[in-house]
C-alpha cells in the first residue's frame, strides 16, 4: 500500500489522496515545484469561504469518530480538534489537529498511532504549515512542512514547499469544506498537497437534506461529493462523500470512501467517547 492503512484511510476520508511510492519532493531550499507548474495554468481560484468571524468551528472543539474498514467494524478511532488560534511567524492561524489509532483486531495487523497538525490562515483557510507525527508498526517519522505560495517570501525555518495560492493540506481542507456557504456555492476548488504530491480538489453538494443516523444521533445533513485530479485527469479509483450537518457548526457527521484497499466509513461518536 505504500503508507500505512490508517494514514491512507485518514487522508482519503479528508478528501486528500492515495499516495503512491516515491520520495518526498520539494524539501529544503526554496524552488518552484514541477507540480505547481503543471497546475498553474489550469487551477482556478478557490471559492470564497466564511470570514474568520463566521467560521463554523471554534477553539476547543473536539469531534470523535469510529472508523469501519472493509469487513472490520471499529477498525480505528479518529479525533479532530481545534487546539488553538495563534500567531505563526507573523501570520494569524487556526491550529487543526487529527489523531488516529488502530483498534483491535486490526491493530494486531497494523499498530498505528498518528498525529497530523495543520496551521491555516484565519481568513482564507489556506495552509501555512503541515506537520506529520507518525508511529506506524514500530517506525516513527516526524515531518514539519511550511507552505510558501509562489511569489511569496518564506517565513520561519525550513523545510518548506513551494505551492499554488490557495493550497490546503489534508486536515485543513476539511475545515475549509465546512466553511463553504453551500447555499450559495455550486463548487469548491482548491489545490491539495499531502506532503508528497499536489492534487486538484473539487467538491459539490449533491444533496441538501439527507437524513443521517450515526452513533451521535440523527442529523439532517448536506452531502458533499469530493473528486480529485492530477495533471488534469480525474482519479477515478477514489470516491469520497462527506455529510455536513445542517447546523451552525456544519459538523462532519459521516464520511464514506470507496478506495482500492477497501471501503471506509467513519461516523461521529457521542461527545466524550
């Protein structure tokens, strides 16, 4: 599979990518990325999101999920949280965090404990810094990447990556999707960089009032379909849908993903679980 099952699952659920093999590009000295050149002509500006005064999440928010994979129920746990809003090298940023752990019996096959941190601009929700702290089957890997849009000056120490304006990371993009005004927006588009490759994400609302029943309760939710493309070609083997509750928080209550290594579903758990 390349990366661990859990990280692949998590990244796919957050509408990012199924990474293939290959080394991590763009690290170290600043330079223009080949991926960025490929997307520069075809990428459209991302649809506007809420202003920082109207974002649907808040500092201290914690959301817990049960993740089912293939024939395994409760294969993993996933937690999304907003630890803080802070200054990041002179830029006001939201701090988003995702932690994921495999559970028994899947844990006997894949012992995984991962943490992903995203720092996103408070107004545009563009990613400024993406951190991966991976503990997978006895192997640890830590990586901190600072995103520098083309034409801008890097802030803080490296390593950093040169990206298109509007680029999100796999964690930050979910909060961007929550912040879209789906009553007025037909499609949200943005580049996504997962630490390995650049992708173009497009998302559309396919239903406005789906009835969704999960462990946390019953919800009326907007169903958003997410598609990914690379080099102008849609990635057909990944299909992701996200259900955002029709409440002030636009809470993600359910994720479903059809993936090459098995279907995945995540449902919101009751508070405190």
